[in-house]
């Protein structure tokens, strides 16, 4: 069985996959962020679009998300800090030239109608 990409040590099918397939909704901003990382690692672009807040969705095309998702090899996720509506994390990946990269982001999330959405992030 495949361990979840998000680093939880659970199997993917019991961790982030139910969120990505729409069987469950994440209960926290951190769980949404972890499932979004897993969606990048598994090229689930539709989930990434659907879980982006409507106020910022226009800046995230499915095609560009899918391209970035598939052109990198996702190595690991480190969650550094969380609050109710923010998550600071580092996503480690190999780029198209197989060079190690680190995406360090402070993400903002919003609960709307009982569901969490990614709003935006700042990068360091």
C-alpha cells in the first residue's frame, strides 16, 4: 500500500485520497493543505482548482496546475506552523533538471459553507 504523500505515515487511501476523491471534506486548514500537497504529488488538478477559494481561483488555471504538478517529482512535505486559518510549510521536490527545490509558503485558508478553501500564499 502507498504511504500518503503528505507525510502522515498513513496509507494514501485512508488519508488524503478520500478528500481528493470528494468522499470527505478536510476538517482543518492543515488537513486541506496536506491534501492539496498530495493532490500535487498525484496530479489531481481538479481537486486543486475546486479547493481554491472563488476570490483567487481565476489566477490558477487547471492546465498550469497540472503542468507544475507533473513536471516535478514531489519528495516530502514539512508543516512548520499552523493556526486556525494559516499554514506555513515547506514542500521539497525535484525540478525538471532533477535539482532539489524547496517551496516555502505561508498559506491562508478560509472556511465557507462548511468547507475549507485555499485563498493565497506568500513565499520565501
